[in-house]
C-alpha cells in the first residue's frame, strides 16, 4: 500500500501498539526552563530516572534577558527557574546550552544548527513550536509537562495517530514574498483551527524551492493552523544543510542515513484525509489584522468587515478582534501606524531572516516614535550576523541589537509592550496580550517588519524596489 | 492521582471562540516551578482590571455572582489553542473547575487535560448552544456529567460525547500513565537494540 511520509516515520517508531493505542519512540527530546521543572520533580517523587539523557538536550531561552547575560537579570523568579533547569540537567547528565554559552539560543533555532534534527526522527519538546523541525522530514510536535515527564522516564509517548493533510504550493513566489507569507496565507485559507487533529505535509514546487531556514519558518507556524505537526520531505537541500554539522552522523553512519533519508517521501497515490492547494503567484506579503493568526490579509487588502465572515462565530470573533486591535472594518493596512517592531522568535530569527530585514533597514532609519529591536535566534546567528556587518546596519538605522532568546514573542522577560502599543512582529502569535497586556500585535515577515519600522506604518515591501 | 467519573455542578458560560492559552494563563505566571497555585491567575487579563489582581472585572463571566460556584466551564470552539503549557489545565483545575465543555479543543490542550484528570467534553455546536441557553436562562441549572456513560445531562436532556477508550479508562481509574508504559520496558529495550547506528 502506498504510504505517506508521515506513515513511514510513524511506522518506523512504533514500539508497541494495542489497537489504535500506540507507543512511539522519541529520538530527540528538547527541553527548556519553562515546561520542565514540574516534570523533573515528578520523576524524583516516583524515584524514576531520565532513561536517555543522551537523547535529551537543554537550553535557556524563554525567560532570559536579551540585554544582559546575568541569570538573575529578569528577577528572582525567572532566575530560580533557570537555575532549576541547570541543576536538573546536571543531576541527570543532560547536555545544556545555558545563558552565555556561544551556542545558546532559542531551542528551535539551535537544535537544527547543531545538527541534532535529522530526517525520519521523532522530536518532541514542551513547546508548541516544536513543529519547526518538520522542515527536515522529522515528525516533531509540542507536548505538555506530563508528557515531558513520560518521555524522560521511558523515551516514548502514547499517541493515537493523527489524520493527514496535504498542503501543496506550486509555482514561483513573487519578489518580496517570503516563507512567512506562504504560511500566513495557508493559515488564512484553512483557518486558525483548520488543521486540528492533522499532521500536514507541505509539498509542491514552491516548497521544494525553499531553503532549509525558510522551510523551518513554514513548519514552525503549523501549530497556528491547529495541526499537530508539519512535514516537508527531505531532499538535497536537507542533506547539504546537515552535512558537517556538529551532531550530524559521519562516515559510514552518514552514508547509511542518507540512503535511508532518500526513501523518506510520500509514495505515489498515498492517502491524505484532506488536501489543500495554493498557487505561489497568488500569495502577496501578509499582515494579520486580528487576534489569531488566521485573521490575516494581504498588505494591499482592507481590514475585513464582520459581515464578510463565513459564520456567526467568526463574525463575533471579528468584532471582538477589531475592538481589541482598535481597527475599523474597511481600513487600509497602509494607514495603520506602529510604534514597536520586533524582529526575532523561533519563526524568523535565523541568519536569512536577519539578512532580509537588514536589506530593508539599510534603506532608511527607524521612524520617530518607533522602538525597534532585533533579537537573533542564537549565539551562532548573532556571531554570523556580526561577521557580515548586519548588526552595524541595524544599529545605524536605529534598531536595538540584542542578545539571543525568545524575547518579545511572548514577553516572559522584560521585553514587553505597554497597553495600546502596536507592534509589527516577525513572531508567530497575535493573541490578545501575547506581547504585553493591552498591546496589539501584527504578524509579518522580517522584510515587512523592517519596512514598518522605517515608515512607522505598514508598507508593501514590493514597492521598495530593492527588497 | 484521583480519578474522575461522575460530576454534578453548575456551569459558567464563557461565550468566546478560540480561547487561547495566553488568555487562560498569561506568560508572567509560567515562571513558577510547581504545579499548584495557578487558579488565582486564571484568565488574568479578562478577569482583573488591574495587574495586581485586586480589581475584578465585573463584566467577566467568572466574576458574576450567579456563576461564582460553577465547577464546569462552558465555552466555544477551539478552546485551548496556542501554546503547549500544561499550566492551562492546571489553572482551570486549581480554580475549581472539574470539566470544560466545548464544540472542539486544540490537540495539546486536550491531551494535557486528560493527563490531569481534568475532563474535556466535546459536544456538537447545537448541543453547546442548548447548554448556553439553559445556563444563561438559569445560572443554577444543574449539569450532570457521567464519564462511564459518556453523557452530559441537563434540563431533562442527555447528550452523548465521544472519548478515546484509553483516555476514558485512564481518567476514571486515575492511572499512572508512566507506570503503565514502564511495564512495556522490554519492548522499549528491544526497539532500541534494533535502531540503526546513525539514530541510536
């Protein structure tokens, strides 16, 4: 029977099953300070051990400062959580990339950088954006703290198999249109809960043409459509990205791995429960207007009216969102001004994202009254950007150049907005209060965010020529 | 952990779709290292007018006197979307809820709830509409939940809900999921011994 990529990875990880109740093996367990302390203490209470510390990797990212390397820079509560992670890792023999380590950074940025994520793996983390790693053809998904404890103790998870969805994007992207715009357009099309209970496989010529970093941006936001995971079949791009990375296999193991990875694609005629397709040529730079990532339009469109919504629930959501966002139905996006810009997060903080933003930043200077920060995703990204002089471009243009971390994506540190602030953000969620109570978030690509910083309002990057 | 099977109580109507985990429990409360004490911060941004939780928002459903003792949360589609934070069901349970009824849930929230014996009940839109109408008409409307029977009874009507038999059994018995998996240790060991070197 023809198998999908998801079927192949799933089948290869079945340890045991009792009807539909499956026990699957986990190859990589990524951990951070926020969702693990209760799991470690649960283990201790039951006198259990971490079964495979060698498959478990930790970093500090969510609740750290982006201005200081001091662990207590964001107060004693954050510091206790960070120290608890360090102690738990030490006690259990888990490799950790703490604040100040050259390779520290956002877990979903550093894991691929280190070569920890390989095609065909299963990857979990107590973080919904674990979906990022599907870019490598790994089955990667976010889990809760009870499941983190389960993986610690057994290196497995009990799971029912999700349904499958194929999202095909064919054609060639226009100038100034990015991976971020593709995924926002997909979520806009299928809706914020459009892929709940599904694993998505992204395919088509526009997806094949993407770099690994762009694929990570796509898969990262899979959860914003409600899906459990998003996958992209590995190809030569994937292999080239991985070869020579610190934790990637070498020698005969590398050859065996590559031979296996080449089988990791959906067979002709594989079954999908749902199929969706988009034309790359139809996708324009996207800007969210509402309070979930499905509430999105192209930059040259108008803020929608509640009456245009497909049903009463969406209509009510639209009314509530317009009120929270202080927008009027029918308003032009280019008339919306911003006073904050955030370039960073596990969605868009990699070197290619910073290059795209710097290219636009170099065209001008941050507008009066706008605060703009750039937060590289990792120490490695920061070093690379500085080697290329991107930091200088940003600083000269009036942006702040910060230390790596999750930062203003969720504001667990002091990078938070004030009530009424309006932010063009390269992050993944525009929920009410996400970046600060009463603050308003518009999700955009790095180039669009940089352009908003310079103009103090949303502008279409396609009209900037160079970008 | 204690199991859950029967529960009777009143419900509070939270008539909002796509309630995300940032609303259920905002990030500033995720810095704790324990599983308890999140109830007072539940729905912080909506529930309080101030940052210090001194001024309850009188317009928010949970603060209305008639819903003060509710132990069931009644809400709309895609409840619990967003992050994987298990603090979401921890805070709902710590506040005093035993169950949440909605037309649909986000996957991770649903799994986290089951793992905490916090009952997520999925009914159809029409059934949820009927419950909203009943609870809004009379806040003291009694709702009876029966996990064994997979039923919700209210106002002489009984609605059936689906739940994975594995989840159902684990919730009723309050089973230690990890302990059960560790009984399969020989299978896990056998799997590990067959892994190719590049991934082992």
